[in-house]
């Protein structure tokens, strides 16, 4: 195979993968139990890991004119091609060389579930090395939002989250983040679906799927730039929201970025005792440090921060907890999203009732904190992060146990 410098460049960028994992280790998080941190895994490059200048270099080094790169780019980002064979105006010789060097590696759909109302579509994807991730398309009258995964699994171990039970398998490459969105772009563009509410394109992105986005910082931003790029998906930066459990040094780095991408913080509790019991990361970055980083971010960017607050019955949903939250956030340029928890398989925790949610909101209103209640879409299809994967693994385990039992009975 030809050695070309463009692919080395992309490889160098994917060193961000190793660097980010080292950064996670350096954070010295008090991970819940024996959560595996699988730093050794590194996926193969795909064509979607290349930016346009890198692809142009690659095409030239393979002996073809630069305009071929633009043609290929159009096939990827305007036509959402998933096979080289679709690129009908590109010489076969070039496509063959590219396929050897950087396969397209579209995500393989393992499970696809559509909610009863047709407006939430959740997919469990298998990556080229067998890792599995989830993405969700949520349709509203005014927007089509994709919830994107940035890691396969997660090291953060939040107690209310199905993905937190899995541990971290590996960080995703930028191309693997991009592909999740391209999958739904293709779906909305090509499949006439009356339940798609007339949406032809993905309009908004939330980085709230599997994983902690700021723990995969390099590839996160590489994908954001691709989504934002006028010759990529041309999506406004304000249409994208990155959610974090509160990796303080990364929030400070985020504040330095030039694109006004929204920042959301998974807060869920306003004091250290309660927050640490729900989010082990709080032992490393306590509430006061996190809120200070958010205040500094607002000062620097003049942008509002969203706080996500999952309401878990009997745990963090009392009026006293609401008052504590109100005092903590008083005077900040922020918005609080209250989210009654989706049930997680194997967990006894439940979401707050409608009455409890209203009482919590009323307390927050007293402090003048802008807030709204967000019900997770697609409860009937396990749309919360990691649920599909956890349920699939549990089903496979049961099936394997049954086969083992049957074999031993027959033997
Ligand atoms: S809530 Fe987010 S950060 Fe926490 S375990 Fe789940 S995926 Fe990871």
C-alpha cells in the first residue's frame, strides 16, 4: 500500500485519541466499581476522518487532480453516499486506491427502533471493530435533532445512566461521530416518510449520547468543524450543544474555542454529597469548582449555560433541593432543563411524578431561574442513552446462558 503523508497527518490527528485517553487517566476519576478503561483499542481510519484539505492532499498524492477530492466530498456531504461505488463520476482507479487506504466504513445498523408516534428513531450501530454505539433522531415541528455519541461506553459511571454501567470501550474517531449524523441525513433526504414532519435535513445536534464528549476533545472538535463547515454540513454553531458532566479543565478549554457552540452541564444536584453519590466525577471536580468554571465561561463567551437536572424520585427532587439549586445558580446567565428520569434496566430508581416536578419548578421560579421541563422522547423505545445497548447485551447474555444450559442438559 502506498504511504502518503495526508494519511499520516490524519493519523497524527487521531493521536488525539491516545492523548485524550491519557487525559482521562490523568483526571484520576473515582470511577464507580471496576469500570474498564480500554485505552489500547484504536480503530482503523475511514475516509470520513479526512477534512477536505487532507482529502485533497491524499488525492493529489495518489496521482489524481485536486478537483476529484471536491467531487468525492460532494458525494459524502451532499449526497450522503455510503459506498464508493455510488461515486459514479469519479475514476474507478482512484476509488479503488482510496478504498484500500481509507475504507468508507459506514456504520452497521444492529437495531433500529421507532417510537409509536414515529418521531423518535433510535439506532444501535456497530463500528468496524465491533464496538457499539447509539444515536437518536428526534423530530419536532421546528427542528430535526440528532443525539450523537462521542465514545463507545463511558468511564464516568453516573448512577442514573445505562451507559455508565458499560464502562468505556474506546473513544470514537471524528469520522465515526460524523457518520452518525450522515446516517440520519441520508434517511431524511431519501426516504419519503410521512412521520418525518417534512424535515429533509438534520437541523440540530446534541452531543448527549454515549460518552463524555469533553473526554474525547480532539475528535469532538474535529467533528464539530465538519458539521459547521459550509462545504461540510453547513450547520450553525448555535444549533449544536455539547453536554458534559463537568470536566473543569476541559470547560475552560471549551471557553477558548472560536465557534459559539452551546454548553450544557449535567448538574443533577446542587451539593457535593448528593452530586458525588450520583456522579462520581464530582469527587474530582466539586460543585463550587464546576460553577466557578461555568461563571468564567459565561464571562468570557457571553453565552448562556444550560444545566441539565435529571429528577430522580426521592433523591434530588425535594423542594429543599430546588431551593439549594436556586441559590447556587442565582444571577447566572443560565437555563435549567428539568428531566424526569427515564427508567434504567436493573435500577430501582424512578423519575419524579408530575406533581413533584411542578413543585420543584415552582421553587426555582422563586429564584428567577429560567427553567423548563423536558420529557425524554421515545420512552417506549429505550431512547435514553445506553439503554438499547444494555438491553441488547442482557438479551444476548440470557440467550447464551440458555444455550449453555441446553447443551449441558443434552450432554
Ligand atoms: S450520563 Fe453521560 S457522562 Fe454520565 S455515565 Fe452516562 S454517558 Fe457517561
